C-alpha cells in the first residue's frame, strides 16, 4: 500500500470520482489557484475551469446554486475553504439541502458534498478556527463524515460523492500533512461503520477527527504504564455507529470521548448518552469527555492551547476513568 | 486639484501625509516581523498601497463617527486614531493588546476612537454598519458610520441587503469599497459583474461614485460630500476607490501570485499614494524626512511596548464571554 498524505488522499478521491462520473464538479473560492488551493488546483488543470470552478465570495449564492444543480442531476463538491464560512450559507445547508427530498415527497435527491476544512491550533481565532461537526450532526437529512487519516479521507470522500444525499465532509487542517497507507484502487468506505484504530482491553478512547491521532498518542503514553487502551474512530457521526462503539466499550467498561469542537452539546454528548443507555450495567466508570472549553477560540497560542483538547488532557481523562473505584 | 484644497490648513495636509507614512511603515514592519516567525500571532493582511483610502476616508470623519473594517484593517485603524502600541501588542499576542490577544490582527478594534472593529468574515461588517447607522439616526447627533470593504465583499449578499436597508431608511452610512482588484487570488474582472462597483448603487436608488484611490484628496473630497449627505438625512452613498495592494493576499501568498504579474504591479506602484500626496501637497524633502523620522520613533515605541508587555495567563481565555 502506498503511503500518501491526507491532503493527497483528498485530491486522489476527487480526481478518481471526477474521472468516473462526469456529473461531478468542484466549486469554491480560489479552487483553481495553486498557491491558495493546492488540493484542487491540479484538478482544474486536468478537468478545466468549467468543472473546477472559481466562485466570487458568495457562499450563500454558490451553496444555494449547488443545491439547485444537485436537484437537476449534477453532483457538486463544494470547497468551503473553512467551516466557519458555512455559517454565511446556513439556509441552503440546514434548511434546504437536508429537507428538500423529504418536503417534496421524495421527488428529488440532493447529491451534494460540502468539504469543510476546519480546526484550531494555528492561531486563526474565533471566526476562523472553529470545529463545527456537532452543529451539522443534529440536522436530519444531512450526513457528516469526519476522517482522521489518509485512507479514511479517500475512502469516505468517495462514498460521500456517490451518496445521493447531502454530506458535510470535515477536513481537519492539522491532518493534511499526516501520512498513512492508502489502498490502491477503488476503495469506498461505507458510512456508519466505526473503525478500531488500536486494540486494547482496559479502556476505550473514542476520538473524533483530529482527536484520533491524539488518542493514539495518549494510548501510547498509557501503554508505558502498562495500561492497554483501545482507540476507536466513528468516522461518520451521522450516521453514528453506536453498535460499533458499544462493542468496544462493553469489552473495556471504561471510556473517554475526545473531540475538538466545543464541549457543550458536542459529539461526545451524543455518544456518551447512547453508550450509557446501551451499557449502563456494564460501565465501570462514568464516561469522560474531552473537548474545547466553552469559549470562542482565542488567537493567542497559550490561551488557544488552554482551550483546545490535547494528548495530555485525554491521558488525564483516561487516568480519571481508570482510577474510578 | 480639488477646489477645496486651499481650505485645508497646512497642518492638516501634513497630518494626512504623516498618517499615510505611519500606515506604510506599520505594514512594512508587520510583514517583516511576521516573516521572521514566532513574533506575530495569527495571520495578517497588510494594506500597503491603499493608504490614500484609509486616510482620505478618516480625514473626513470626526471621532464620534464610526468605522467598521475588514481582515485588511490596519490602515483604517491607524487612520481612525487607533492607539499604535496597543495595536502592535495585539499583533504580538500580548495582554496589553486592544483585544487582550483574543482577536489578533483580523479583529483590531478601538471603540473609544469610533473604531467598531475589524470583521474577518467577508461582508459581515456592512449589516452591522447599517445598525450603527440606525443607532446614529436614533441619537440624532449627526454621526455617520463607514464600513470599509473590498471588491470581493461586494459580491456578498450582505452588501446588497445592507445597501437596500440603508437606502429605504435613509441611514447615515457611507459604503466605502476599496477595489484593489483582487479577492485573494480571484481577479475582480472575473468575479464581479460590473467594471465599476459604484454602479451597483443604482440598484438601490443611491448615488455611487468611483474615485482614484491613489489620490488621498480625491478620496477625501468624495467622502466629505457623502458624509454631508448622510448627516443631512439623505441616506447612503457608495464610493468605490480604485486601488492596489502591494503585498500578497495574506501570510501564504507571495507578492506576485499566478493572478498578477510584475508589469501590472509596477504600473500601480508608479502612482504610489505617498508620492502622489507629496506632489499634491508640495512637500519639501526636509518635510518628508521630518514625517518619516517622527513615524519611525512612534513605531519603535509601539514595538518596544509590545515586546515589553506580558503574555496573557492562559485562564484569561475564559474571560469576556458574557458581560
Ligand atoms: C465569508 C468569508 N468567505 C471567505 C473568506 C476568506 N477570505 C478572506 S479575505 C478574502 C478576500 C477578500 O477580498 P476583498 O473583499 O476584495 O478584500 P481584500 O482582501 O482585497 O482587501 C477571502 C476570500 C472569509 N474571510 N469570509
Ligand atoms: Mg480586494
């Protein structure tokens, strides 16, 4: 299996899907400019600027237009540059795309993918450094993929593009340079199937997106103390593979859920609620959560680090769950 | 030369020129510090080349008037009188920064000077400017609000909705568009349906005018006229200033991206707003050097203040969420 970067995996998936299906096209601000959009610019060269289309700064307009094009049989893949900018386009994202099929009694489908690079740790501040997957997971009719490594990025993006429903495809920018083995050929990864990223028996660390590598590091740190941690990645949070997550936690009896989004109303709240309902009798400790503190993301690096989750915070939460009598 | 030039006192012209130098040097210094790494926190977007816009606008406003700026807001901030040491400290991520290091370059604000913030979501400042205009209309003290925005932002729905609101309610707002010809790497002649963005005012029954954004007096004249209308309760004006940014879009972007070449850059640089002002104002070599030396001193003090200031305690991240 070749080792490639997370960012290259995204480009590969887009290229292969555009080759496979001429209805797939890419739209967004500066998508064909190499210095700004290294992931999509080479696609513009290959497929032309009609299919890899620069837009004005008109998020509401071009997202609404993508919903229309999807209704009319095309498969747009939007590049939102940052998830923060989706907030300018929330009507088509939250009101239209996920509800149209339902409202129109199944007459239309909306095969739309919205790629939303996101995340903090780069001093981009309150309106350019958020992680918002939990916002989207509560909208019926939207699917939400949150890949954590190169193989999942490629496989899940292929599935997203082939899906006949709107999909928010979250890309943590901190993961772009990360390298991992990616299977060759046409490997699409089904939605709603969690993956065990490291096996263990004492505690389950469930990571979302950027926090999967952090959980793997935390597992390593715990291993040096003789603790065996299992790391599980839900990969899509809508649909959410509660069975898959429960299978691990029923084995270990202890669990930490880590995500970069804000604690309040986060993905971890949904996961913890599901797990306690499924496994109440067999849990050995309360489920711990690690997430961003409930504040906007400050620019200043020390304050930002204080707010965001980290390997240390995950490790500490795991120890707390392990120490619970 | 605009007729009213004679009405400017020599000191006012000198102050306008000095502010332009202050902006130019602040931007050059910010860029240099940014490139060194580890000093400036967060991204920056510098406005060198666009000084005549900042100064032309703010010289036509009072302290009680409001501006709302953008990600590329250092120049506007300085022209509105924003305190330099605290502004530099904000860029340095220090606790003495205007926003206590939470907002960084893209969110500079100094409300005491009528500066209601840099707003980094493109287009977001215009509806807020309409609201400040509404408050000013309620106040009845003749204040005016000016949102600065780019050619790129003029393609956001927020611009169009705000223009209409201000027009129907006759709000005291002057929409000031700096058409520097690019939104990141996208050329305005691709992204924008009209050549002169000012013509978009027609759709809102409001006056629109295009001015030479490299000529500080031309900008000043146009804004002064629009401010007069606004104060008189006659509603908004859209002013478009044609200008040019000398540096790349932001931290990742080189000076000459794939979207522009050196010849175009040189053409604009030949009409540098500082040189244009020097000629217009008839400044002598000695006067120019005097302004430059004064600015160097101010900036050195600002940097020294920023350097000497402490970083915030991490727990301060939890402050100011609610009032
Ligand atoms: C809603 C939104 N979309 C995209 C961006 C990313 N972005 C920041 S600045 C910029 C270009 C803005 O162009 P323009 O309005 O012409 O201002 P200029 O940079 O030229 O000063 C873009 C696309 C953003 N900050 N907000
Ligand atoms: Mg511009």
